[in-house]
C-alpha cells in the first residue's frame, strides 16, 4: 500500500507539472526542469503561449488576448 502512495506522490510532484508545462508550450522550461525541478512548477502556473495546446483548449477570448499581448 505504501508503494501506491509513493507512486501517486511522484506523479503529482514530478509528472503533472512537467506535462502541464509542455502543454503550455514552454519546452525550454520543460527541458531545464529536469535539472531544476521548480521550473516545471513555474511553467505550469504561468500563462501559456498563445499557440499552445493549453491555450487553444482551455482559454476563453479574454485570456487568449492576454496571452497574445504578452508573447508578441
């Protein structure tokens, strides 16, 4: 049973922020996050790039405009 909790912990702490960072189009942060894990969390929290899967799927018009303005 402890192994299940260990695997769940690893998924939440390592895999989820990596996947979210990559889906937001922040591939540099995803790569450097291997050495500096906190970059995955920064990438997962910050605004996605306007042409990323994340922005196309989850952003409304206002949020997408903000992303376009920021990444121009």
